[in-house]
């Protein structure tokens, strides 16, 4: 599925605006009645933003035709809105003021340092105002993929643990929490370790098109 299947228009950034969904090369507005908080969590994650902070109709302009005809039924854990189940509500119009307006929090303070590109290097998180590397113990590709997505990179290429000769002040991340929470910083606990996580993601390929 293309990562370019949702967008937020007329907002102040990539992370806010009136929601539109792309299908068959055309964009559709989404009716507020067919969209809820769990759906919003998926959209914010798909866009590489933080969790939703405001979900309200008509914040970013009125409905524009065409209107998406199905009700989204996301569990909140999906990585893309079009991966969610949907029911055919056969809606072809939407009352004025009822188009979904969504504000996600801004992207996380997450970076990959010291690598060959912005999608490669030592994983660091800014939490409680402080940048620290992430403890490298027990990481698997599924959890690391969450960070590639938040960094607006593509799939995981490799996960590596580097053991240093000196003790690092790090963030320990609960992997189960990383899989289930939209706010990754809520998964972080302070600690010291010799091992840090190196992550390489593939960069997204930008292709021309509508």
C-alpha cells in the first residue's frame, strides 16, 4: 500500500488539517460520523506525527466532494488507514461542517545519529528535555520498524547492538509498549548500560505522480 494515501489539508503543518483519503488516484473527504479517535491514531502514525490532540469537524474548511463512502473501523494499532476494516455506509454526501478535521501532535524527537544518512545511525530519543541513546538489549525488527516509520524512512534494513567500553546514560524502552502505544516517549525509562542500539532503515523513494 502506498504511504501517500492520506493527507491533511489547510492546516499549519503536515500534522494538521482536513483529512482526505486517496483511492484510485482521486482524493476524498471523510465524514466526521465515519471516523473516531482510534482512526485518528492510525492517520497520525501513518503521517509520522505524534498522537492526535484534536479531532473536530470543520476546523480546516468545509467538506469538498467527493466524500469517502465507508466508515473506518480501526483498532488503533494499524500502520495505515486503508489497512483498517471498513463498513460500507454508502454515504455520498456529508453535512456542512462535518468533514473530519484532525490535529496530530508534532513529530517525535527521535533521530539517528552518526550514520551515513538520516535513516541510519545510533537511535536517540529526546525525553524529559534530554537526548540520550536507546539501550540495545533484546530488540527485534518489528519494534525497530516503528522507529523507521516515525522517522519517515521506509523498512528496517538492520538492527545492531554496539557494546561500548564506557557506561552510557540511556533510555530503556519497553518493547511491548513500543508495539502498542502511540506516544513512544511514554515507553522510556532512565538507565545506564554498555550497549546501544544502531538502526538502519531504507530511505523512502519519492516518485513523481498525482
